[in-house]
C-alpha cells in the first residue's frame, strides 16, 4: 500500500473513532498514556489548567485493533485534561535545533505514535531534540473553521517552556520549531500567527519567553479552509511578515483534509512574503 493510501486510511479511521463511544474504539485501556521509560514527561501546567472543561471522562489510551497501519495497530489517546510535554533527546550529534510535535486526531483524540513518537524518532535521528505535546482533547471547537482555544493555549505554553529550559535540554533558543499533522497542522498555523499575546494569565517565568516558532512544518493541515465558505482562508489566522518560515506537505487527493487547506495557507504566506514551500 502506498504512503498516500496509508495516510488517507489513517485519517479516515481517526475521524470514525472520534465519533464513537470510547469502549468501541477497540480494547480501550483505563490508564493515561505515558512515554516509554527513559523519556522525561513534564506536566504543562503546574497548577490549575486554564479554561478547563468539566465532566470529561478519565484519560485513556490503547491500540486501535483491526485498522492496522504498516502492518500493526496504532495508539490513540482520548480525554486529555492534564496536558504534558515529553522530551526526546538526540543520542548523538546534537544540532541544537528542537521541534515541538503536535499529533493529529481531529481535536477529538491524539494519534500519539503515528503522528507523535514516530515523528520524534525521526527528529532525534537527525540530531534534533523533540518535544511531544500531549494537548487537551476533545476540545470545544468553535466557528466554521473549528478552531480550538485550549489546544492553542497548550501550544503557547509548550513553546515558552522549551525556551525557558533550552540550556538544560541543550537546545538553541533561536532554533525551536513546530511540526504537526492534520488538526496538529492547524495548530502549527495557529501558533505561527498567534504568539504575540498569551491566551491565558501568566503562570511563571516560562510565560515570559516568546512562544513564536522559529520554523514551522504543517503536514496535511486541517481547519484552514471551509467548503461552506467557498474555501476562504480561516479569518482567525492573521499572517504577517513575522510568521515563521513554513514547509507544507499534503497529498493532492486527500479525502479527509481537503488540499484547499494547504493551498490557501500557502497563498496567505506568499502574500505576506513569508518564506514558504508547498509540496503536493
């Protein structure tokens, strides 16, 4: 099966699972997701979580059985109310660059391995430090473009924390980027353009750091264009000359996140004279 067909199948499954009750997702587990031993997982918010939703069931994670990708089950995470970051350090040849990874899942679940830990394995193999963000899902999506305020709050907080602890993690604070898939690709666009003002009250010194990414990678992003609005660009995202250099990749026949999402964002970046590459 081609990579294009695998990606399309994965996104169909994620969307289908998001519409189902948790027990039918396939052998749901009762425990929260945690990384493999040897990786530091850090609570994103040391105290109360801003804009916390009430009544969300306990976090759960487990394999999605019967919808294998590349010959094996993949792992979902649902009902995240206490977001975390997990640090993956390169084994050798540390370049000083770092990337914060936003898994996809339609802002309903997180495809935590296929669009998370596997991306970190790739990044660390290239000498980069990878920070995997387990952000809050499901969220109260708003508007025609299904924006998610709480996920953006988590992204802003994560970028500030990485810069605040850059020396500790052997990271160049001027070489910290973001990478996201599908809904996570929407988060890439959101944090790339909504970094000047925090959406939440200051927590600690990490929030005094800039949360602007130094570079951005959006893979088949969603929520940037809406067919119901003639594929107009998401008006909540205001691209400027300060938007970071961006790399966009998508299959032209993507059946889940239509390719118009990438095309309109690419056009907005070009209009603002932001360095950008689009690969379809």
